[in-house]
C-alpha cells in the first residue's frame, strides 16, 4: 500500500471514531474494495487521466450512493486532490487498520480452487489455534499455479503446503544429488 493511501485511511478511521461510525465505514470500505476489484471498467475510469474529475466524482457518488457521509467525503477529497486512483487502496488500508484496532487477525489462504465451507471451517479452527485469537477473518485467494494444497499466511507466519512447493523441493533435492 502506498503511504498516501494509508494516510487517507488513518484520517477516515479517525473521523469515523469521532462519530462512532467506524463499523459502518468498515462495511462501506469492504463494499468499495469489492466493487472496484470486481469491475475492470471502474478501475479503468479511476486510473484514466482523460476522464474529467467531475465525471469521476459523479460516477463514484452514484455507484456508492448508499454509503455513509464519511465515504462520500472521502470520494470528494480524493477527486479534489486528483487521487481517485487511490480509492481501492485507501479502502483496503482502512479495512486493515480497522481489523488491527479491533484485534481481528486476518489469515490469507491461497488455494488452486475456492475453499469449500467444510475446509474453510477447518482452516479457521487452525488459525484460531495458531493465533490464540477468537477474532479471525479468513480471506481466500485463488492461484491455479500452486496446483493443489494451500498456502496459509497469518501475519508474519507462512505455511506452504502447496504441491508446487513440494515439487520445487523435490527438484532441489534431485539437483543436489546429481
């Protein structure tokens, strides 16, 4: 994340804390992040130097019309400062800062295919055991290049049980023995 995105996120979190709306804004930021991530067109609009700032503002305010006043003011500030390209990163930074403030541990599980609900609950239990925290959020990322198995990241800890990693280890062993 860029330092600018983190600064905006901290300012928004501080404003939300003053208004006791940090949970509401957290929901907004999750929605903003997901919406931008899922829309190539929106990403292109936010990055485009050709589209006028006012048009970007109108589009964003229309797309996120159901969001809180704080989220609307963030959009206005980013547009006025010509930083609309940061919106997604500001949302992600806010989510991270909020989770940190709430003591929520975020675990990332990278799999070749989406996790089943049964496997997700098993991973969740393991993460709770590893972190000693009951407040755990699981984020599943899909990466077909790991072939199978999974990679689990919790904070600074990474556990790599992917088939790609095991094949890499085998390759290194064979290379040493030849």
